[in-house]
C-alpha cells in the first residue's frame, strides 16, 4: 500500500471484544473488517450455511468424496401461497434439519431452494450407500415444520455423484454431476438419482420435448382463464388464457414446469398454435353467446421471432369470425428485446387488423423507456412484484410514475397479482384501469368461468 502525500487520520471509536471503548488501532481494524466481509461473502444470510462460493472454495476432494444436490419440489408454489417471509422460515427449518442430519458432512445453500451436502468420505453414514444416504437426507428434511402455525411437509429431489466414478475431474465436476442427477430425479419423479454416464450424454430436455409433442397431439394441454376486472366497477373486462398440462400420471402441471424447456425447442410453436386455437375458439363461443369478453394469450420470445403466429392468428380470426378486438396478445419486455425491430413490426401488423397488444410483467425487464413509445401497445401490465410491495413508500413512488407514464401514452394500465382489497383500492386510486389477481379470481377452467360470467 502506497503512502499518500497528504495523510488525514480519521479517529474511529470502537468497542473492543472486552467491552472497553477506545480509538481503533488501524492494523487490527482492517483485519477485523476484512474477516467480516469474507464471512459475509461466503455465508448465506438466511440460513447461516455456506453459500455456493464457499462450497467452491473447499479443498480439492479426494477419491472417496461425494456430493448430494437437493432441490425442494414446488417451493415456488409454497412461496406464492404463504408469502416470502413464510417461505424463508421454511428454508431455515430445512437448513437446520439438513445440517443436523448430514453431520459430519457439511451442508451449503447454493440457490433459492437448492442445497448441497459435501463429504470427503462417501461412506460417512454407516450402512447407507450414496443413494440410500440421499433418501435419508430427504427423509430428514421432510418435516412437517410449523410455519406460521401450519404444518408444512417438504418434498424434494436429490442427485448424488461420487469422485471415484470414472473420470470425475474436480469439485465443480462433482457438483455438476450431482446436479444433473437431481434434474433426472425431478423429471422422472424418482426422488433420488445417482449420476451415471448416460446423464451426461443424453439431452435432458429431449424426453420432455417428445412427451410434450405427444401431449399436444393428445390434447392434454388445457387452458385456464383468469379474469381481469375493471378497477372501478369490478366487472370482468377480459380474461387471460394460461396453459396447463393435464398429465395422465403427474396431474395438472403448471406452465413453469414445461414452458422453459418448450421455449428452448421448436415445440413452443406447436404449443402456441394449440393455445391460440383453443383460446380463439373459446372466445368465439363466448362471443356468440353474447358475452363479449376479450381473451389474452401469452407469446414467448421464440414465437415473436417468426411470422408464424401472425399467420395463425389471421387464419383463426377469419375462420371463427371472432372480432380482432376480442383478442389480446401479451409479450414480455425481454421477449421483445430479443429482436426489438422485427418484433415491433410483427406486432404492428397484428395491431393493424385490430388485435390488441399488451406488455406483460412490466418493470422487471430492462426496456428502454424510448422503446416503449415505439412499440405498438394498448395495455401495460405492471409486474406482480411491484403490486405486492405497493404499501412501501419507495415502491409506491415507482408505481405512481408508471401510472402517470401509462396515462400519458394512452395505455390501459393493468396490475397483476392483486391479492387483497386494500391493494385493489390503492391501485384504483392511483388510476389503474384493470386489476388481475387471486383477490378477484384464480385461473380456472372455461366451464367454471362461464358460470361466473352469467
Ligand atoms: P403471466 O402471463 O404473468 O401470468 C400470470 C401468472 O400469475 C399466472 O401464473 C397466474 O396464475 C399468476 N397469478 C395471477 N394472479 C395472482 C396472484 O394474485 N398472486 C400470485 N401469486 N400469482 C398470481 P401461471 O398460470 O403459473 O403462469 C405463469 C407464466 O407462464 C405466465 O405469467 C406466462 O408468462 C406463462 N404462460 C402461461 N400460459 C402461457 C402460454 O400459453 N404461452 C406462453 N408463451 N406462456 C404462458
Ligand atoms: Mg400474461
Ligand atoms: Mg404477467
């Protein structure tokens, strides 16, 4: 460290470990702070476990080492239903149970609901092979844990890899293998999988891709519809079509489970065509019955990258006779940003025939505000994360300015994720036009909604 030309000392008063108060000696202070920062950088705040960085800083594993990757099933759902604070509470319970069960091995939290257990000796628990140990760990964290007085049972999937299996190179490789095995366990609902070479060569999305194609052919995709209500009158103004996979063995699967993979392959085009077909026909049926409820359909980024959806929509409107104004397409900022100019052109051609365009999940992407004025838009849907936090003053300021901007641009302003009356009223006062959320109705089958619209 170079000595500066002019040197100013800033006297800092600190409390020493023995309770005495005095001037901070520079050397020990720097040491203390760098130790603190290091602990902070390597520890997960929520659970106190080591984080991914600390895991990756562990000494090189010996030949007997093993790693388990454990990922909670449906944690997002738990979080969404009980709220983030409760979700955090559950994670702390799981972390404590895992730490107790895996000793003398070490547990780390490496992601939202993902944990790793690392041991230098694969036979660390007498009588349990690595797969058996995986089941023991899952059993240890299954609870039930009391979260806000409600007993919650935890389901999870585990993958395990061992160093002495073939050509495992280092710690990163070991954890990556356990991770691949965990994905296989999650996908095949086997709870625990041990890494094997086929997992490395096989494309894990391949199976799902084929299955999803077949499912579309078998008409296993179903649409649920969620109402958007007028903020003042509370009447249903439109509905959003949300896709689900009615899987013969696994039950009703939410889009989060299969859409990301679908978007990485061509199957997303097939899926979108099926969804558009269903939604437009449903809207036309409602329309003929005198219920003029517009239907919104979500379009993913790869869909916007091709002309296909424009053609499909044109054909469907012509065939069913649904007025174009009764169809809304929802696109996210990031989907548009992938190819802004082309996407804008395609959306513009839809809008010219009367179809409406909504920007979805607004606020979490990074659209330049300039782009917003260039996009052919009718509706702006503010992301749920802002709506949930609207009662905190800084977030309210953001929402207010979004409301002013939408107003200035002449856009219909929608709030997503409205879960209570207080939020609904605040949003109405701020000038929101439409509200969507569990407070007004969960996504439900068309037949149920039909009754609700009577
Ligand atoms: P999105 O378009 O933002 O849809 C809203 C999501 O928020 C839906 O989740 C809905 O069930 C949920 N939601 C609605 N109100 C509330 C509330 O008050 N609280 C909470 N916590 N959640 C609420 P879902 O059905 O799981 O869909 C997730 C995402 O999947 C959708 O987000 C959309 O981006 C995508 N998606 C759904 N269907 C399709 C589709 O047919 N095609 C494409 N490309 N994407 C779709
Ligand atoms: Mg949407
Ligand atoms: Mg949304």
